[in-house]
């Protein structure tokens, strides 16, 4: 049985071109824009988010975690 999940919105702060950006998605969404507008960065972030659901995030990536042991909450 296939299960699909829909992400209605996501707010990205401080990742590449997204200082503080809210994206709202519909069940079918087409992403278009000029070169350098952040389309690839959005997809890289969504892939990171997907992967983070299945693998531990390295402590170097977590804000203020450099030199700290990773603790799952």
C-alpha cells in the first residue's frame, strides 16, 4: 500500500538564499523561477529534511552543537 504525505508549508531561516522564507504548498505544486532564484536550494533542503527523518543529523549541522555530544530528545 502506498502512503503519500503532503507538506502544507515550511519556513526556512538562514539556509542559502532563504533568510526567513515561508513556502506554502498545494497537493500539486509547480516550482518555477529565474536562474539563481533558489529552486535547487529549496529541493536540497527538502531532501535534507527527508533524509533527517531516517538518519541521524551530524552534530556539526545542528546550530550551537559544535563540540557538544549529540543527544536525541
